[in-house]
C-alpha cells in the first residue's frame, strides 16, 4: 500500500529489535514529516557508526581510531582490568562510577554447544596484557549466565596458573539471575562491583 521508498524504510526499521511493523510504520511516517536536516542527520549517524567505529587495539572496546577513550585516558588505573563479554557491557559499569581501571572485551562467552571455544575469544590478548605488567587485579564481569560463569571459571583457572600473584575477582551476586549486565540497574551493579570477591 505504501509508496516503495516508504515501504523500504518501514521494512528496515522493522528489523530493529523491539520494533514491530506498526511501530516501524509510525517511525517511518515520522521521518517523512521531519525536516530534511533531521532526517539526513539520522541517516548520516547510522553511516558514521558503520564507517568510523572500530575496535580498540588494546581492550577491544568500541573506538574511533586505534584506541578507545578509556585506554587513552591517562587518569585510568592501569593496575586493574575488568573483563566483560561485549562492548555494550562497558557502559553500564561506567555508569556506576565504581570502576576506574581499564577493560578487556572478550567478544562473547564460552559455549561449546554453540561452538564458541577459548580460541574464539580474546583470551590470549588478555593473558598478554596481564603477564609481565603492573596489573594486580582482574575483575571478571562476565554475565551471570551459564556461559558467563563458565567463561569466568576458565579465565580464573588460566590466570591462577599463568600469573599467580594477580588477584582474580568476580562481581558479588545480587545481579538478576541469568541476567545480562546490560539490564542491571546502576545501584545493583555498583553494589556488585564494590562487593566483588576473590575467586
Ligand atoms: Zn581500549
């Protein structure tokens, strides 16, 4: 029923998570009513994230350029590394203001059933950052899911063997069971962070 260009926009918007066909139509009509300037700013922003966002060469967080803003920040504590599964997990931890160290983004969690083995994650790079450095603590902030727990256990074992002097900690429980960090509220996550325990 819709003019083909409008239908194409509806189809693309409906692919976004949480956006059904009806919402996609509403958004598409909204874009159509917007000024050229606003609508093109949206298009340009989408283009920019695809063209300009890369992964930090140190921690694999999202970056514009070779290093992310956190690795570039001289005031961050280099002696603590917080290990997370995805780049999207960095933001909720930053919002708690409980952590002033640096991150390491694994790019997923171990899941043999899905074919995700240790070599598929950025584990070698993590061990490389810890070995022979001033790092004294590694916080394992993988999700409190079966795969997240298995990943934390695997990394803790490797770190204990490779760098016995480095403390390995895990966030305190209290986060929603089976929940992703992404969905934890700031207060709960902040508490889990300050109450982290040695594993
Ligand atoms: Zn970085």
